[in-house]
C-alpha cells in the first residue's frame, strides 16, 4: 500500500511504503525510503521584501565604494578636486592617497617612469679611524702640554693610535625595507650610516670590507649615483634667512625629474611637491617664516627638524640614511616621521636606514628589521 507525503512546491512528494509481515501477530511496519526530502519553511512576504532591500543596499554600498576608490586614486594629483584627499590645502588630505595617485599616474607611462631601487649588502665591514692616546680639555693650565703635542706632530714623533669603530659586520637590506639601527652613543651607529651613504670623511673603510648596491660597486655608487644615497645628519643646517617655503621649493626643483608627470611645468611641480610635503609634516603654517638658526630668529626647533626631514624626503633618493632625525620632536611627530618613512618604503620601494634614540615604543613598532 503506497501513500504520498507532503513536500514543498516543485519537488516530488515523499513516498513511504507500508508492508505487513506475514507472521501472525506482527503489526504493520512503515519503512521510509531515502527519497524523503527535507521540509523547508516558506518565507513570508515581509521576509522576502526585507531580504531584497538588504541586497539592494549591499549592491549600492559596493558600487559607491568602488566609485570612491576610483575617484581618489585615478584623479590627477596635480589638479585635485577641492576638499579631496589629494588636496594639500584640505583637512581631508591623505599622504598615502596622494602617493598612490602619483604612482598610478606614473604607471601610465612606464617607459618614462622607471622605479629606482637601491638595496645593499655588506660583508666583513670594518671601519677604523685614528686618534691620539690622550686628549686634554683646552684650558690655561694645560696649554703647555698642547704646545708639546703640536711640536711632536710637526716633527713626526707623535704616532696616531688606530681606533676600531665597526668590526666584522654583515647583512642584507632589500629595497622596500626600513632598517632600524640601535645602539648607545659612541657605538658606531652614525659611522655605519655614513659608510652606507658614502660619507667617509674622517674615517677609513678596510680594504677587505665588501659593500654591494644591487650589483653596483661603492666607488661607482658614490660618484655616478651620488644623489641616490643620502645621509641626513643629526644637526640641522640651513640658510637661516630663507623662508621654509623657499628652502623646500629649491630642494624640490633641484631634484625634479626630467619628464614631469601631468604635463605641468617644472616650477609648478616644485610648488606642488612643496605644499604636499609641508602638509604631510604639519608645517604648512610656516610657509613664509624664516628657517632661522641659533642666531637668527625663525621657526621653533621641532619645526626646523621637520623642515630638515621634508627637505630630505623631497630628494626622492632610493637609499636614505637618517641619523637620529627624531631629535627635538615630540612623541606624536616622532611616530608620524616613522610612519612616513615606512610608507615611502612600502609604496615607492625605497630603502631607509634609521638610527633612533629615545623614541617611543610606537615608533619602533613600524620598522621591519633591527
């Protein structure tokens, strides 16, 4: 005896067979076949309408999101919309969005815009210098000793003592990485940065030491590609009578590329780069203020340090060595400096070697190797 079960519309009804055992006294046993479908509850009209509205909202959100990303990264960074993240005069300005938009503009003509990288490797790095065994603080009492020492130097009797600064260092830093160099004062952090950048005045590199810049020898790197590896010293040195805007505009126009993106002039490119870098480091309000120094009144010490950082960033060098550039900065600006350098390594593929002293923990967290 066959019965038809209840099923959902559009599906074949469930079938179950009822069989009776021929043995007397046995009751009827119903055996269900495996064809029985799972019953589902029909959705009400309200639930169907609600699901439809949710799907429309999700589709609309995805469409506006893709349109927003397109409008930001595909816009001309040299002619941005007012109030957009690409406008350095806007409160919504985003350095990362500007960098991505500029890279997107350069990617349209890869023959003119080829990415420059400068990773390096070093092995058996030994650096040494020469100095006297004893040194005296200049005073009236030891002026006689100073005269004796000067006489010995003239006669060739005073032999300078060799001082080892760096011994048997080796490592590899790929392009796109940010290397943090840690050590107490006098441990050779500045010497290591100067050696990498080719600023070896005052000390000597051992003949057995090996340094390679992605297949380029140090002599060729520091002569033919000297502007590609820069060293930013701890002390700020500027023309004090120049304004901040003039200083940064000169730095930008000095390193302007041969092919200007966007079809703008060289001067306009320099002014736009100046405005962007000043907005990135929060010194836009110092545009017409003198840089100053210890004798000429100008910007504050922290602002002068940020001018130094901005000037070095405008060089666009693929290998950058920063020697205690967070000196004179508060915690917020020190962290912002590290984030900016890290962003340049990620997006532009540059290599940064940074020596930091007394920086907050958040500044160390944005680095790659140490």
